[in-house]
C-alpha cells in the first residue's frame, strides 16, 4: 500500500463514479436512503503474504463494511477488477440488497466465474454483509440464524523431520488446548508441502523453486511416519494431513490404504479438482475421512461430491467462492447431505476473511473444524478485533457486523510484495523436470 492509495480519492485503490446507476432496481427509491458512495481497495502484508482488503463506504457517517478478496498469487489482478469494474457498479446503490447486488455483479462479467472474478466479488459481498450487521446492530452470526454453538474448534499446523519431532510438536499443541492438529512430514530429498526448510541451503532452493517433488518418495516415507506419530501421541488428539493435490488417483488410493492405522480426522486434498470424479474409488479404498475444496471456485463443483456421499469435509474458502452469499447456501447443502465444513483459514486468509468464516462456523450445524492461522502481532495491529484462538477454540465477537476493523495507518508499515515474490510459492517441478501441481 502507498500513501497515495489512502490519500488520493482518484488513485488506484478507490472506485468512485459519478455516472448514472446502471440496471437500477425498480425498488431503488425505497429503503432508508443509505447508499454506497465509494469502494476502496488496499494491499498490505503484515502476515508476510499479500492481502487485498475492500472497504465499501456509505453516505451514513461512520457506516462502512470490510471484505477480504485475498488470493496471494493474483493480488493486483483482483484489485483491478474491484477498482475498475465491480466497485464503480456499486456506487449509488442500496447496500442492503446483498442478494440482488451479488447476482448483478456476478452476471456483469458475462463470462462469469473463475477465482479472480470471484475473489473480487467476495471482497464487496462480505463488506455488504458487514454493513448489514452494523446497520442492524447485530453480530453477523445473528443474521445467519444465530448461534448453534459457543465456539468453533480450531486446528493448528505442525511439521517435522521425523515422528519423534512431530509427536513432540503435536503434544505441545494439545497442551495449549488444541484437540485437532494438522501434521506435515518432511521427506528427504523432495520438496514436501507444509514443512519448514531445515537449513539455509534448503531455504534458498525454495526461494528459487529449485527443488523437485518425488511422489514415490512421499508414498514410501509419509505413511509409516504418520502411523508412528499416532502411536506416540495416543488417541487423545485428532490428526489431520494435507496431501495438497500432489498425487495421481491411483497413488491417492494407495495412500488411503497405507494410512488407515494412523486414525486420521481427515485426509485433505488427496485428489486435485481435475480428478474429482475419482472420489468414489478413493472412498472405496478405505475408511479414512476425506476433505476437499479449498481450490474450488464454483460452489456447484461440490454438488456431485455431496450427492454421491464421497467426501466428509468441505474445505470452503469464502473469497474464492465469491463471498458469503453463495457460501452460506453451500454450507446449507452440506448440512442436508451430512457433510461437515472445515473452512480454509491459513495465513493468506486475512482476519476479515477469518471473521466471515467464524460467522458461518458459529451459526451452522454443519460445522466441523476451523483451520486457524496464528496471526502475527503486526497483523493484529492492522486488524483490530482479529479472531485469535484461545485454548484451541475461536470465539465470535459480539460487535455488530464482522467485529474486525482495519487500521490504514498501521497497514502502511507493511506493503505488499511485488508480483511474483509470493507467487513463486505455487511453482513446482516433479522429479523428471515436468511442471507439477503445488
């Protein structure tokens, strides 16, 4: 973020328009007179990864909403969609018409859908829900049906080079109150997902994306480590593992069979979205609970998986799905089909996005577990009210709307990295040199 982003209304990051309202709703003269006056975007990176924050302002003093449009690999593209297309279309409209505005903006692109367009749409959609909660004087979960639970169970991440190291980290997390822990395993000689570099040389290779991925090495090494971790920690803590879509369907079936005795809470992204038709075979390979969805940009992509009862957890990501408006309907469908939610919540989902997750977690009977990043002190300073786990649980704010604010002055101290600085994270090659899914 630059000083210009905040100070100059005509600068990039501020969507304003004096043009007539296009395709105005027939009821546009009704309501209490509240109208959208500006849509502003901000880039910042207090957590290290870039955030796209959207602020929708109104003609009512002090009434504004915040949304998260964060996709760390296509940050500036999403910002351009908000600034040049989505934002100007909102000026002069009633922010209360969330459903109508979501459908209007979704259709305005004609070739609708896709993660970039949906993230841009999500940024304004969540901000409109924030405004609605503030206007009503109610926390957002109250508008979504009210509480069905006191708090949301959260899971944290640990990794290590061997079972002993990982088990120690799991038990430390459990000591801190976490009943669910995601476990990632370093694999010698391969670029394993979700593990910290062991030394400076490995860190440099990762920076340059000069390592490679060996699926066979992973299949040989990881299952026995997961089984040993389970033996060391006992049955008192739930273990999760993320494959991160790096296996073929046949390899994924082999993994499911090999980790049966690890007693996992779920196995995440054993298949890529392109291979989703293989989930029935994966289900037949064993009884390990299956989770998928963080990569899905279309809520309807879940429907065959729900109808066929081949997944156990939906890993929803509100920004990529287009906001709260479509996601709350997907969550209702999950409830009807007996699938639980496990919303995506790593460090690249901002506290604004996490607050939107939490509103659904607290109000939906379908909720299972919430991924919860450990926000840095800098991130908590930029986002007052950021959801922070206590004893392994997330408790909702009682403040109206999302309950999270955005400190523009603090955000200036944490500019977003240039394009490709963070994007390189998704670059990966296989052992034979071919490009591989990250």
